[in-house]
């Protein structure tokens, strides 16, 4: 299935059973170096990153595998900012939604190191 973590600048926002985990991207990757990851770089309007950070930093819904999982906070933020509902319940569905609805300006691959 995978997992979704949102990176804005050098901060990772990762929603899990413990709530929203906010830490430096380097620290997040250090804790998750047992798995490979990839990241899509979205071409968003100026100021959207600030709004996304505010929404994710204040995310208060309880975690539930379905329907409130790791994809929900960023899906909610996208809906609040752009009025587009992702309907994504899995990381794979969220990636398809993002590729179909936003400009992808870059792609990053992070290989597992353990």
C-alpha cells in the first residue's frame, strides 16, 4: 500500500495513528530509511505552500485506516484550497489524482539505505 508524507521545504508532515507527525525531512527520512520513497514536486500557485503548512499543522481529525488515513490531510488541504476532491483513499490513488490534476515539476527518488 505505501504511505504518504507531505514535504514542504525541509519539513515533513506525516499523518499516522499517533496523529500528525511534524519533523525535519532529514529526520523523517532517517526514521524511514528501511523503505524506498518517491516524491512528486507540484507546481502550485504562489503562497499555496504556506496555506498547506497551516492546514497540515492544525490538522485535528482522528486517524482511522479508512476513511481518515495518511492521504486524508493533503486531500483535505487540496479541497480547501482548490475545490477539487481527490477521492483518494490510498497513496497510489492520490498519486494518480495529483498527476491528473496538477502540474508535476519534478520527481525525487529516495532509495532505502538499510
